[in-house]
């Protein structure tokens, strides 16, 4: 049945059948999500689930997981794409743009600030001290996300099997992420069952899929994506740094399946060895800053762009050149994600209720739970232990921590964060504020 826009005077309904939020409400919630988006995709998905599904009830559980499954199939930062999708479900195209932009903006501003401090002074100790404690809070939030999403997604033996297989393939065998998702989808098609829950929901806020509207969205999105590089080529030269940055990171944006870490080695090789935009040590420092500031981990690309512009600013001053290169990097990195979601989401919604698709997506949901477990364990090992190494046993590779390098202060703060989350039932903002304060005290008070 086609969904139509409600007549004047009729309240629109959100994706779970409740009254749809205003754009002001979408903006406030999206800004909160962006400010609290620490800790990589697992924690960021948890924040969005808590705000859009649990607290506001703008989306149903099935609708949220349906959106998450689609975003996991796309190249680029899945958490930012999910924010855009949730915003689109809550407030149409403008809501999607607002949610996606506000998810990125706080982290982009934070990264610009720490990039300048790093380039100009080489000292980010105060910022590092604040975010030192934040890491402990993020661990508890990630664990909460695992339990919530796992509880919703893992309801059958097949789902548990796919979740375990997904985790094992990623953590022990380093199987490429697209292959894991493809394998899960095939298992779902062959052995899965469809819930059929998607048929029960109505939504008057989102427009039905239309080929003409999709073409217009694609054309507009491509124009917006390509406008800044074209302006740089015309006003400066086709060989300018800004154009070079735009070309390289545009390519990364459309092949970045599996998140920032999947592309890190290639990006580092090109940025450090081929283009000499920064040194290898600075590349690792940039990743560390991206891990501890809000926003997607792929914002490490902004750090790379900033240092490239700082080192080769002509015809601008170093700070101006660095900010322009950073802005260009961020623009071409995230613009495709908006395009993928705004053009593809209406068609994904049209396919809701398709039993074959539901079986595949249910299996992908289980694989996503395994993916989040992989990310969570990787994050925990790298946060709690200062030294880790990769050990190979034939085809199996294991990230092995040095037990003696355990950070006892951070482990204690993680325990405090877990008590706040699970025992005291405190919200994300409170948990991060408390652990940030503890981290600041731990770094600067004498012991």
C-alpha cells in the first residue's frame, strides 16, 4: 500500500506509529548524539539506539535494526549513515541532513582544534587527559550496547551461530568485512526465518520510493559532493593540494568497507610514503586523537588533511591552508554517505515486509552483533593495556595483550563507569562527565 503525506491539520506519525517529532526536536537530539559520540561505532550506535528508540520512541526496534543493516552494507562510516537514516525517518530529508551533519560537526570541530595544537605546539596533554577518562566510560557504554543489541538480534540458534561466526571471522581470521556480511546474508536466505514485523508499521513522515525523486537526489548529491573540488580547481589549479586531497579522500570514501581501520594501512602508506603529507609517527598520533574525540573514527582523515595543508599551504598562510584542506577532506569523506542514505533509504523502506529480504537482513543483524563484539573487544584490549601484539598461529591471528601493561587506574575507572551504567542506571552524559573528571584528576594530581 502506498503511503501518502497526511492532509493539512493531520498530525504526521513517526516510524513507530507515534506522533512524529518536530525538526527542532530532531535537531536537539541529533546534537546530543553528536556530542556524546565517543568510542567508535559500537558506542555511537548505542547512543542512537538509546535516544531514537528507547528514550524518544521515534523508531521501533525493528525499524532501527532495518536501518542499521542497510548502513552496514554501505561504504563509509556506518554510524554517521545510521544517524542520517534515523534523522530521515524522523524528519524526512531535512531531518536526515540535520542528524548526519550534527553527528559529524562536534567531532570535526574538536579534531580541528587538537590538530592545530598538535601542528603548532606538539602538545595535546590537556586534551589527552580529559579523554583518558572518557575511554573508561566508553567501555561501559559499549558493553551496554552489546547487551541491548544482542538481546534484540539473537533470538534463534541460527542467529547465535552467525554472530559467533562473524566475530570469529573478523577477530581470529581477519576476513574482509564485506565477505562476512555476504556470508551471513546467504545463510539467512538459505536457513533463516522472516519475522514479518515490518508489515505492521505505518509512517507518514517518509515519502514512498520514486525513481524520478531518486534521480534528482543523485544528481543533486553528486553536484554538492563535487562542487568544492571543482571550485578549488578553477580558483587555484587542478594540481593544487586541495584538489589532490579531494581526489584521494573521495576515492577512500567509496571503497571504505569495514570502517576506518580497514583502510588505515592503505591511507597511511599513501599519505606518508607517496604524498609525504605527514610522518608515520604523526599518522599514529592522529589515530589516537580520532579514537578519543567525539565523532566517527574516519575523522582521522581530517587530521591527515590538516597536516597536509599545514605543510604545503600555498598560496595561503599555514593555518588557512590547513583548515581549508581539513574542510575539503571532511567534505568529500562524508558527502557520499548522505547521498547513499538519502537516495537508498526510500527503496529500503519500500522493501520492508519482503520475506526473502527480511531473512537476509535478520542474519545480517546477527552478524552486526558479532561485528560490534569484535570492535568492543579490540577497543577494550587497546584501552586497558598499553602494549599489545598480534600473534599468528597458522591461519589464526590473535591480538594478545601484555598482562603486565594493564593500566590499573583506567581499569578502576572502567569499573566505576560500569557501576554507573548498570547499577545506578545513569545516562551516557553523566557517565562520560564523571569519567572525564576522574581522568583529569588521575593525570594531573600527584600520587
